[in-house]
C-alpha cells in the first residue's frame, strides 16, 4: 500500500450518538494492519477518514498541511519509531492525541511511552479496544482544550480587572485631589462665617452655620480618605490602634440626615480599641448602619452595635429590627434546590469528601437526601468510614471509560428506577 494511502469508509455505518467524523493519521507500514485498524474504527461507529504514512518526512508534511483529531502510530517501523512522532508534534506545536498501536509492547516500554506523552497504547491482537481508546483520547483532548480556554478566559478577565482597577484608582486619585481645593474654600468660608456672625444672628442661624462647618470638615475627611484609598494599591494601608467608639460616632455623624429622617435609634456598648485602618473600619460601620436604615420595616429603626471578646479577636455585631432576610435565603445552602440524589467523590481538590459527607448529613435540608460515594478507593477504612458518616451506598469508580459509563448508568437505574427516594412533604 502507498505510504500516503487514504482509506475510504463505508457510508452506511453511523457513529454513536454524540460523535461526528474522525480524521486519523496512521503511522504504519503493513497493509494488513492498516486494513484491520480501519475496520475496527468503522466497526466502532466512526465516520472515518484516515491518511497513512511510513516515514518521519511524510508524517511532518502531513501534519503541516492537514488537521487531524488523533494520531495512531506503530511502535516499531523499519526507518523510525512511531513514538518519535511525539517529537514532531511538539516541534510543530500541535496538540494532537497519539495512541501507540503495536504487535508487542512490554510493561516497562508501555509506561515509558505514557510518560513521554502517548495517550494510550493498544496491542494489535486486541484491536477491539481501539475505538474505546480513541474515544477516551478525544474526550481528554476536549477537556484539556476546555480547561485551557477557561485558563485563558480567566487570565483575560484578571487583566481586564487589573486594568479596571488601575483606571478606578487613577479616577479616585484625580477626583479626590481635584475636590480638595473647592472643599477647602467651602470649609474656610463657612468657618469665617461662623467666627464673624456666631451669636449675632438667632439661635437657628447659629445651628445652621454649625451644621455647614461640621459637614464641610467631614467632607474634607472623606475626600482625604478617598485619596488615601486610591493609593492603597501602591502602598500598605496604615494600621494603628483605633477606638471603635470614635469610629462609630464618625459613622453616625456622616449619616445624620438619614438618621433624622427615619428617627433611627442607635445604641452601642463601650466598644474596644482594635488594630485597624480607621477610615476603612468607619466605612464598614457606616455601610452596616446605612443598610439597617435603608431596609427598615414599618417600626422605628432600632440598631444595636455590640462587641464580644473571643480568644484572639473581637466579634462585632450590628443588629436591627428591619425586614431581615427571607427564610429561603438563609443558611449554608440558601436558595439552592434540594437534589434528589448526591453522588460524591472522596478525592476532591479543595475539601476532603468525608468532610463534605459530614456537612451534608448535618444539614437539616440535605440529611434525608441519599448519598452515593463514587470513588476509586478500595480501602476498607474509606468504605467503612463512608457508611459510618451516613453514606447510603459505596460504588467503586472504574478506570476504564466504558466501565465508568456503565457504573454511572447502574447508579442512575437503581436510584431513579428501583429505589424510592424521599419526597418533600406537601402542606395540606
């Protein structure tokens, strides 16, 4: 057979659901093996187009001029080793899955091939496994591409966020810097007005002058804090001992208008002094008090601020008699729909699966939901531990893709066809 032969496919063979055409580059010099590989892939349901090469030069020319979804390579060829195709793909910066197809391959050689980058290997006397290996390679390639796209998107968003932060920082700096001069003028002339006319007008006028002077001073402080905040990205925030009583008084003073309009009553115990950035913690209290006033009910707002000494920290609480949070949006899984079944792996990237299982069984909304532990671990301690934590069943996760799909289907068939799942109680 020609070194650049193209194997035709049977048009009456249809691929399994979810799979389309498959374009393969085969590195092989035996015409009988070429036909066997082609037949097995067609039998596996692939709509196949396959190019065949024998030498490194032909392989390089093909990958440069065509787009392939998978490379199948014989391990031993007269002129070069099929594994060396990996080097060509790397040099051409092509991410194409490569599967070795060999007459004989020892365990050591097989492991070495996988280490060097081969996705899988299939023995020629077991070619029936080839379609599954190809499907697995395509799936892994798709997941790898999706992961890379997610990483690229995340990097793009991080860059956009950094640019937005730089622009916001620059805007805050310019705005706060430019506001200082007109504010200085307002503060200076209101103070001059107070000095010249204090006591010369009626009591109400003196009160208005006091409000104007005090408001101008506080506005100056806010603008200076905004200027300092705009520099936060360039330098560390100043942390010092801060009297929280003074900070709360400042927050209340900044909200005087809203407090008067709502007739809000704010009480607080003697609050501690803590190490903090005074302007930032003042903003926190101002936001919390402002929200309590904004989301008030029909009653007069009652806002209480307390602080409780813990082991190495202070716990602050801001409580009010406002409209609160609806019950369906409270708790750890607020707003989430309760699932009919939970399938849980023990090996999770950020939290141990056993801890997740314990959380589920301790949560009132989820404790009745059946949990199937689906894990590769065969250790008796993991199996026993899962049942002790309340798992309803423990299923071993196969490594083979086809067996994995069968295991998932068996879980689905049992729990949704045979078992009776708990239903939500309906209110009569």
